[in-house]
C-alpha cells in the first residue's frame, strides 16, 4: 500500500500537486521521503525531531478539533494538539485553504465518516473533518482508489499536464488541469 501511495504521490507531484502531511511514522514518513513538494504540519515544534513553520495550533483549530471528538476536553493536551494538527492538515494553516482531496489508508477502507469503525483508527478524526467539508476521500485500502482519484482529477492513469493550484473552488476541480492535493 505504501508503494502504491508513493507511486501516486510521485505522479501527482510531477503534475504540480503539493502533499500536505502530518509528520507521523509510517505513511507520512514515506511520503516525505518520496516527494519534494510537501507541506509538513506537525502538532508542536520539534515533533519527532522534525521542524516546520506549521507547528502551531490556534484556538480556532482546537475548537474545530473539539467538534469532531466527543471526549476532547478530557484528553491530555498532547492528544488535543494532535487533533488540532488534523484540522490544519485538512483546512490549511489559515483554516481557509482546504485540501482538494484526502489520500489515506485505514484497515476498514472507510471513505466517509458515517462508516467509521474501531478499525478506522486515528485516521477517523481526519476522515470526519474531510467528510464534513465534503472533501473526497480516497482510501488506498480500496483497490480502485487510484483509478477513482485520477478520474476525479481528470488524469488518465495519472499522466496529464501540470496542475494549476490557484483555481480551487468549493473543493472541486474546475477542469482537468486545476487542483490541490493532500496526503
């Protein structure tokens, strides 16, 4: 699955997409090592010995994180920081630069928050935010995720002209050459 996602990320980068990733071990690390155009969003400065200008959580990101976690107030501050980071992953550092789509992996292949299970794991919070914002989710546990992603973007097998990231509107591409990517 990591290989499939890395290959997809390479193709998307060649077409002008930028990956937004959260600095976690595993898939996030693999993406950071695969592509150059990444926006690293971490929960606090120096998290996992990583440095990024996107390490802060605002009151607004904490409020939004709370909306998607029923026991948020009872969580330790470090966990709250992770959840606020998830908000910034989806909505951007200004909370107004939402991703065009979400690429993820969960054991249960969920692509909509209403189908979350215990097997959705920590990605459930991210999926909930994306679902609420009507951001398409492509879970690579599903074998057709790449095909559906490329079709959504107007790419044929992931190959087309460079994407224009400045024309995102309502989280939908306005044509086959417009878009913004997230992992």
